[in-house]
C-alpha cells in the first residue's frame, strides 16, 4: 500500500456511457498525475496537476476530462470512449516534483470499453 | 522529447543468480533523474532505485544496483541473489530536472522478469 488509492479497480463501460475514475492520496503530496498503460506500449503521461493547477496535457482527446478539486483528490471523467481506450489507468502523486523525488502509484483502474 | 528504450521484453534467471536489465535513453538535457520501477501482478508500481544524473556514484539499494553511464546514456539494473518475489515487470523511467513544471515520468516499454525456482 503506497498511500494512493484508486477506485474502482475494474470498470466496464459502453461507448455512450459517462463514468469517472477517482484517485485519492494521503501523503500530503502537491502533484498528481494520470497515466495510461496499454498492452505493448510504454506508460503514457496524460495529465499533470501541480498545486491543483493543470500544468501538462499531453494531447489527450477531449473525451478524457481531468479534475483536481484539492491536493488530495484527482478525477478522470470519461465520456463517449472508444474501444482503443481500454487500458489500465494509473494515478500517481509526488512531493516537490522539481527535485525529482519518486512518484507513488495507485493500483490502477482496469478499464474495458465495449 | 526524451525517449527511454528497454531492449529486453523478457528475461529469465535462476533463483539466487544475478540478472542485469538494460535501459538506454535519449535526451539533450544534462540534469535529470532516472528510476527503475517494479510492477508485480498486483499492478502497483513500486520504486526500486533512483539515480541523479549529476551524481557519478552508482545508486545501490540492498540487492539492487545500477550501472549508470551518462556519456553512453545507459542505465542498467543489476539484481543480485534473485528471489521469487522479484518476478515482475520492470520499467526504466526518466524525469527532467529542468522542465520548468511538474514533469511526469517518461517510461520504457518494460522488461518482464521471470525467476526460475
């Protein structure tokens, strides 16, 4: 247990559904991240929040919408997804990212789009 | 943009033996951080070891050590006295130090490590 909790662990959704992934950290960190892990591809950084402000958005389609209401919580809102969006979505947090300290990861949400 | 390459999709080693996982990276920066993360079947990414590019001394954590060759842009992980619990996916990752923002990690594709009893 790293102190980063993701819910749900598994999610199956249709292409017309709207769902949200939740991430919570109790480590007092000031930066949070969403990564996508697909089969046979490197982990891809999707979004970065630092001090609750989005600082990076790596050309992610608008059907993914992040939200960071406070430094402990991060959401990824999903709507009208495609089957190729099926993947493991990992949340991570870190303290003072400028000093290259390690990121702590959650266990991920396994998303299947049908 | 930085890239990280792990050329070994899968490695196998006998229990108690030593194994080395390879990682190379490409960057134009001189100051950065390198990491090895482990992802067991539970999917939790766990930090194994961390190296700061400005430090010449190779990092060591118990049975895990790295061979950091900055000029060659190489960052290999050596696992000594391999144990069954070491079986996992291992990811090499890069983070810029001068990115001017909350930079995330750039990962390689990973190496699946199998431990033979």
